[in-house]
C-alpha cells in the first residue's frame, strides 16, 4: 500500500486541482443547474468535502467537530446508508450556503484531514482515503463537463478559458486491427494500482474473431451520417433511440450549431468552426449505435475493447461499448455506504471505456469501467467501430 506521506501529497494535489478548475468561473456560475444530470459547481465543491468528512473524519478523528450540522443533508449525493439528502434536481435551488461558505467548508475539511494524516493510518483507512481521492477526481471530470453544459446553454455561449483544448487530432491512418478467436483475461489484477470494485474479479472470456478500428470516428465521418439523413432512417435505430430522437428533436451531436450553413461547435474555449478531423464527441449511446449500423459495423463489447486496447491510442473520448453494465463473476458489494458506490447502478446502463480530455490525471486505466444511461451525452463521449 502507498505510504501515508505519499497519500497526503496525492490528497492535497487533488483538492487543489478541484479549486483550480473553478478559477475561471463567475460567482453566478457556481449555482446554475440547467438539468437534473448537471450539478452546480458549488455542490461539487461541497460534496467532495463531505465525502472525507463523512467517511474519514467523523468516524475516525477523535473529537472531530462538524463544520455545519446541515451540510451532510445538503451535500450527500445518493448514499442511503448515511441519511436524508436534498433531492438531486433541487441542487440548483440552494442559494445558501453561499459560495464563500462552501469554500470555507472545503478548506476546513482539508485542514482537518491534513492534521489527521500527520500520523500514520491503518491500511483500511488508506483504502478509504484512496477511494475518496479518486471519487474527487471523478467529480473533477463531472465538474468540467457540468461547467461546459452551464456555459454551453447560456445564449451568449461564453468561453470557459483560452487553454482547454478538447479536440486533439488523431494524426495517423485508420486501420482495422484483427484479433483471433480465443480466451482472453479481463479485469484488474495489479495489486499495486488503485481500482474500483467493479473492475475486480479478473476472469476469462471467450471472444470470436473480430476487428476493431485503431481510430475514433471523426466529426467529418459523423457529418456524412447527418448529411445522409441518418437521424431520419428508422432502420438504423433502436425503437427507444428513435423515440428519443423524435421527442427531443435531435439532429446533431450536443453543442453543434449550424450558422449560415456552416457547422460550429461550442467548446470550452468558446464557439468555434467545427474541426472536421477531431474525434466526434457528446454522443449518446443511441447515436453511436445508429452510426455503427449505418457503417455496417457495430460497437465493440467492453471485453473486445480491453483485449485490444494496448494496440491503439485511447483517452480523448469515453468510448461507448455494446456491453451492459453488469457485475463481474464473484462480485460482492462492500458493506455499508461504501458498497453503494458502484453496485447499486448495475442496471439499465451501458459501459464506456478509455477516458476523456476532461478525465483527471492519474485516474483512468485499461480496466476502468465508466457507465451511463443510453440517452446521456453531456460527457465527452465518442465511438470506435468494430466488426
């Protein structure tokens, strides 16, 4: 296990990065919640602090004094074991506590943690601390994508900053990588590296012969699908996906804007002309599936993706797979609230693999299993074809 002093540095580095993400914001940006899936930046700042207070400081720091007795109610997310909470779609209605008070809370928890960690802690507590650090890293990505949604749905389309390049190019030729039928091992097996419990249970899977692209689908390729009336061809879509398209009047990826017959994309650096060579992003699973059908291909399963990932570059887009989010063989939830972290969501969701331009450093790995509902697309989600 990692030495305590190394963990403390990792903890402090992570806490600082969350605040750095918020530095370009105006004070009004901290409170906005346009849709239920997007939480206000202020809430992320408080929730990631509450996690350390609830699971480390309260049960383990002698004579720990709560910063505020109501903050557990305000900043608990979905942990039924911990108690009542503000319902998710009401987070944007919390004008109080104010942003300054939330930062006070955040710094209070950080300082209390520093004091608590000044002495060595048990291996069990180190594991909880690591979960808390990576939990905050997950929220850093959510914070970034939530900020993009908040600003990207402002009629003025304001920029976040001048440095967040969300469209790295793939400067190599597309190739189909061939993999032979056989038995492959899937799942996390590095005891020296952190992982979540949903990655555990390394096991064997049988895969048929398959090919997988070394390259993500680009905006140019997706634009061909749009111009071919792919959104109108019911033969390409799941029934639920077609209903979603019609109900929400979907005709392009999120953040695409056609201005004077020219496609633009809202990015964190503001509205820009669509970069045709960049990997397409902000697609739902429904759209990724329909595009694959149009190309007479399919999405890879998460097992095909993991077996092949050493042979291609990944990390700029979360990649939709054809796999339902299910437990690996032998999976068991941890007792108590920590057990609510992954297992309770193993229903009605698809697995995404890789990472994105918004994923925090030192967080993702080849076995990482992200998961979202099929209609969601505010993350940097794209696709890689298989056949």
